[in-house]
């Protein structure tokens, strides 16, 4: 049986309003039974609504995680095997520091003639540190 909560509440209100004019106990019992039936329907509807809210809260949580992951991915561009982070605040261009493509850690450098490296996972860039300015300009 499909019934809305508003319809159940309206039926209950009507039944309660009608109680004052009832003369016989049999009619009173009938009205009380009707109110109890409507209350049962409301309990069922409330349970379904709670379950639906719980499902939707879970879905929102999953979508939030997906958006956060997407934002994280969108702030980098991959080029020559390294990640370059977009400049903050919506400015055009990329920061002149490559990030590790595996763990997104800012890469370190020893000098211009050796590759960048990730201390966390031992990744090395395919280019030497001294080339990063040219590479970022190519990327832009
Ligand atoms: Zn790494």
C-alpha cells in the first residue's frame, strides 16, 4: 500500500477530531484502530525514509571522495614522466618543481646536472634539474 506521510497525518488528525463527537464505544474502538493503522504506516514510511537518507549520505560521502580525488588529479599535469603542479589561485602556468608521479611528493635535487629524485620512493626524473625551467615553458 502506497501512502504518503502527509496523507497519514491528515487521516489521523481527522480521526482524532472526530473522536469528540463519537457516542458509542464500538465507533470509538474503530476510530482508534484506524489511528493505529495510520501510525503503523507512518512508522514504516519513517523507516524507509531513514534508510534512504542513510543510503544517500553514503553516496554523498563517496562522491565527495571522488571530487577530492579529481581535484587532486586536476592540479597536476604529467610531462616527461613527472608531474607539474599548476600555480595556485587560478594563475596560468606551472610551478618549476616536478612532483613524483607515484606519490605526488615534491621532488628533490642535488644540482643542475643530475635528475630530480623522490626521497620517499626513489623515483628519478628523466631530465636533469637544470632543464626544469625550459620544460615548464614547453608545458605551458
Ligand atoms: Zn615518490
